[in-house]
C-alpha cells in the first residue's frame, strides 16, 4: 500500500509488537511449574520468630502466661455481648457495638437487675420491632416494646429509636443468615476484637501464606498491643477486657451522663479549673474522639489536654466509642424538644449558645467561704422590732466567697458535696434574664455533684402548694438559656398564712434541702419570713433569695442592682430614642411617655441618661419639693414656651408611673379613697363621702382619672399605678394651659400638640442583655454556694458590678439585714408602725446619677442632643455596656466594710499594752468622736 503522502511502501509490521488481539498461551507456560514458589514447610524466618516469641512469653508475668486460647474459646466465654442465647444479634462493627451497648444500658435501667441473657433477648425483640418495616405507626411500635419493658416515657422510646437507627447491621430473623452469607461474614473481624473461628490445622496452614516481617516490625506490633498502648477501647476481646480490668481502664456505660467527661477533666486538673473552661474543653474533646483514627485522635488530645494528662488520654482512647455514643445518647432530645429548637429564630439559637462568664471565686468544685461580723439593721431604730420578729435569722454574719488563691486562715473550705434536692420558684414579675438564674443554679448543682436534683413547680408557687414538681434537666433548659420570659416556671406569690403553711408542709414532704425564691422586694420579704418560720419549726429546708426585678428598686447596701433592670432600660431607651428622632423629624409633636418602675423612678432616670430626651419629671423630685399638680403643669408649659422661642415646637417628656402617687394632694386623695374602700364604701357614691378639699380635687379630675383612682389598691396599699394614665392627665392639663397662654398672647408659638405613649411591659419579655445574662447566671451559682454553706435566709449578692466579671465579688447577706420598718398614718394624727419588710429603694437625690442628670438638664431641654443606644448587642459596640447609674455610683459597700476592718486591725496592732500614753489618748479621743457622731441619737444612720 502506498503512503498517503505519496512515498515508497513501508517495511512489514513487527510481529512481536502487541496487536491488541487475544492471543493464546499455548506452549508458553509449563503447567508443572504452578506453585513452585510455595513453602512445603514453615519458612525458617517464621521458625526463628516463633522461638523468640516463646522465650518472651516465658519471661512475662503470670497473668500474661495463661495458655493460649483458641478463637472459638473467645466466643464461648461470657461478656456483655456474648452472654446471650444462640441466635441473638451480634454487632459486626465498632460503631454498632457501641450503640448496642447503649441500648442494653437503657433496657437494663427499665428492667432493673436482670441477667444479661434476658436483657440481650429483650434487645433482640426490640430491634425486631424497630426494624420491622411493616409497622409504620410509631405509637404501634411503642406499644409492642411496652409489652416487653412495661410502660416507658416518650424520651426513652425516642432514645431506643435513635439507637436503633445507628444499628445498621441487624437483620430480621430469616434474613440474617442470607445476609451474612452474602457478605461472607461469619462474625466480627479481628479489628473489633472477636476473631473468626478457625481449626488449629487451618491456622498452621495460614502461616504458610504469611509474609515474614523483621524483628523491628514484631517489636512494634508487640508494643502497640501492650498495656502501654493508647488504642480504642471499643473491642470486646476477652484479653483486652482482662487487661483493662487489671489496669483500671474499664468503663461502665451506665456511669456516662452529659457531665461525665467534664467531671473527668476536672479531676485530671485536681479541681483547679474553671467549670466554664472545663465544659468548653469537654466539648472539644468529645468532638475529637468522634472523628479520625486512633493516632490522629491521640495527637489532638495531647495538644488539648497537655502531655501531663497522659492517664486521662489513655483512658479516653481505651473507651473511645463508649464515651462518644453514650454522650450522644444522653444528649439526645425527644421530638418535642427538637421542634422547640427548630421554632427558635436564628438570633435566639445564637443567643442560646452564649456561655456566661464566672468570676474566679465561683470556679472549681471547692466552696471557700469567709464569714464576717454579725449584721444589723440599716436603721438602728428599727433593729429591736426586726430582732423580735425574726429571732432565729436576725444578726447572722455576712458571707464572702473566696477564690482558690485567697489566703484567709479562718475561711471555711467545703470539699464534700452530698446530693441535695433543691426547688426553685419565681414569685416576682417577669424580668429578662431571670431564666439564667435557673441555668446557673442547675449547672452549679451538677458540677459539684451530678446526683443533685433541681425541681420546678407546675404553675409557680401554686404547684409548690400542691406538691406538683418536675425535675429541671439540661434538655429542658436547652431552649431557655439566655432567653426572656418566665414561661419555664410561671410566677405566683407566697403571701397568706395558709400559703406559708402549705409551703412548709410541701418542703417537708418532698424532702427539699433548699428552696430558692426569685423576685423583687416583696418576694424576698416573703423569703425572709419563710426562712424564719422554717427555722422556728426545725424544718431542714434552707431558703435562699435571688434579687430579680425589672424596676431596679431592690437596692441597698448589699445589692447594687437587679437582674432585668439593664435590659428594660436598654430596650426602652431605644424606643425613646426612636420617638425622639420622629419628633425631631415632624417638628410639631410633644410626646408624653410613661415608663414602668412602680414607686421609684430608677427606670426613668436611667433611660434619660441613655437616650437624652428633653425632659423628665422624677417622682422623688416631686415628693421632695412637694410640687402640686399645677406646679408640674406650669413647669412643663414654661419649658415648652422656652423652646418655642427658639422655634422648636417638638419634644419628648418622660414620666415614671409612680409620679401620680408622689403628688401631695393626689396622694392624700388616694389615702381617703382607700380608707373608704376598706370600710366597704361603694365606688359609685364615694365622692360624697370625701372631705371637702378631696371632693373638690376629685371633681376637678377628668372622668378617666376618676375611674382609675377608684380601683382597689394593691396588696401593699399602693394604687394600681400601671392603670393610672398620668401622661394623659398631664397632656390635657398642658394643652389647656398652652391654649390659654396662646389666647392671652404670652405664648406666640405654634399650637401645642401632644401624643401620649406608654412603655409598660413590652420590654419585660425581651431577650436579656449580656450583662443580665452574666449577672443572673452568677447569682444562680451563688445560690448553690449558699446552700452548700448551709445558710438559711440569705440573699445572693454581687459587688463591684461595674467592673469586668473577673473582678466581681460574690457573697451572701442575711435578708433581715436589709429590712426596714416604716411609720405611716391612717387618718388625722394617727401613726402606726409597719411590719419589717424590704421596701423599694427610691432614687437618691444626693447620688451621682441624679447629679449627672442635673448637670445636663438644660442641655437636654434646649439642644436636642438625642442619643440612640441601639438594639441589644452581645458583641461589638455596646455589647459590654452597663447601666449608667451603676457605673457612676460608688456602691462597693462590702469592699468598704472590709477596708474598715483592716483599719481596725491596724489600730489594734498599734494600741496595745506597752504603747505610749500619747498614742492611747489620741486613739481614745478619735474613737469617742466617732461614737458620738455615729450614735442613733445624733440622727445619722448611714456612713
């Protein structure tokens, strides 16, 4: 054939070159040479290796010198998986083996103490039901399982279903043999620890096909299989189990709960590790154990746990699968809980993952407490009344909780934490962050002893009276961490004698070691009374109070602020700033905004300092200056006129809800109305029974205000402040006065337009601020420390709150040291002594917060320096912001007490026998002056 290019013919093709066609091997292979490289006897290298291995075994200890057992013997000996009847399911992989052990643990808990063969048989039946595709209805499967285990709760059934899904090598009877044959499986392979059965002569023949290894390889293999190796403890080889038992490496799956790994880590660090850091480390370790091969896991654990934690790393590697799968099972949530989590917004889910910080004094599992001197009442004139009312709980010492590095010789150190049963109840109004008190208390209980139990009561204190309790678990708390509202517990009060007796009987019958009451001034007054009654009746239940109040009025020498106050003020401040921006944009409206706060004006003051509205009228100012309703109206009108002269016809005015009761004439009117209502007078004709001046004032008020003033008072004899539309009343009065001035020509601006708004309880269901999350969580931990110290009638306290969390000082103060006795009158010339109680703290008109307001009042009024603090943040600008009034005040009361004690100690070191006469005279003179100034007769009761 010619070349396509036109050249000469090519040479013939080489026949030895592959053509790609099939070729015969006939004549190319000698059949007699097949197998000529196979050994007819044991290779010499193997003989030498066997001799060395025999000599080595002769030198090993007695327990390792047991006669070699055949693979068949391994299967016949009893273990957790082999102690079952023939035909019962046997796992074929490491993962299914760990899941199967978890299922056996669940079944054992339901059956209680049954032999392993019965538990295994029950597991086989349950797997048959779970893997039966003909049963589609989950309720039907649950019914079939309950025939074996008796009635089981839904979460247990969900656990069994979850575990069943992990067991993917189970086959329903009739299919198992075919499946095994198809897969060529006769049992678990050697990697899992259960060997396949071989006859002795077959094993010898297997050696013929082995590739001999050199001595270094053999030594490496021996080392890996030895006792010092850090291999996965998932196998069920009896040799491994025996060796683990001797070395203390065995782990019972029933001992593993969600806190097991955290406890092990704390023990490895000799309890000198922050529980929060320990929890974070446990999460990281669990993630490492669940992924990668043994060598990779070992390396990562050495990095995370440090090289000196070798024993813990070895223990975790030996029991790796048990730890991973049992933790997953313990953390598994039921279907309803999954739905709750799925319904959370992305922001709620992100907030629920935030872990609040703990100050150093609450870290670790050792409680260190220092007791100070006996306490007294803030008002010396009230101390006698309080001591008579509370003989068992008055005068107890203040307590300080110390960090591990503190050197206090007389501190009480508590290392033993017996299991306790604790109940918690919300008695106060809803406050953002209150749920974190429960979380902190629960975490503290479980970290110090996993057998501790925290209970909630269905329907709040009503459930307590009826003894209807439910245990609070980590699964239940999952969707409530860092969230708002009180829907986890509900809230009611413990007030009447019958309720107190019901509480006493319930705590005795339920054998509660402690009852934690969360709330404000009224709730903690109830806590003080309960503690006294419990002590009087020799009830072992300790009562602990937690300061949570959105009004911020539970303030005294021990309590700097309340949980919820920061969130309420930040949420309202943003709303106020939005209104300020709207007023500035429209330039024709004045907004009258009423804020929550009850009697005190803490919320109004804080919101003013954060958002800079034009004007705020504090109830404490009105009461101190005895301003009448007309004085307040004139004050607002003068401000409006002054702004009008600068061509500003807009503004924002804040009013606390307690303002109406602080106006002198309105307060007197309310006293007459309440007295008549107590005497049974009808609200329809009450005006004719009032005194002449009161009747005249009542007739002057608008109809809506008359109806609101006639409402029955609260339990503390105050008006229903949330129902009194003070902002509407003042707006109407100001409109009338400005129209009058406009007609008279004294005001030449635009027509006055008022818009009324109420920022009441919209904010109390808000997501809590970062500060409230941290503060509440810490108070929960302190609650447990109070219980561990055996204290009754104490409130959890934190000082130095304006500083970072690591500088907070945690302690506890007797509630009786915070009580006061009020004098009040009913009727002309009457004076009565009230009962000891925690009374709402009002704004201190001599404090630095009020001083800051006065310094900026004119600028706020005239210059429109509106400020928008923005929405609540956990990170970035504003994330760590705290209340302005908290930061400007110097409230470190306990710190100053300790400083004073140091001065006294220094005086004692100077003035002692042997000192000079001059030193003694100077000390006596100074102390005499001090006593004369501080004596009750001098009229000074504060330092």
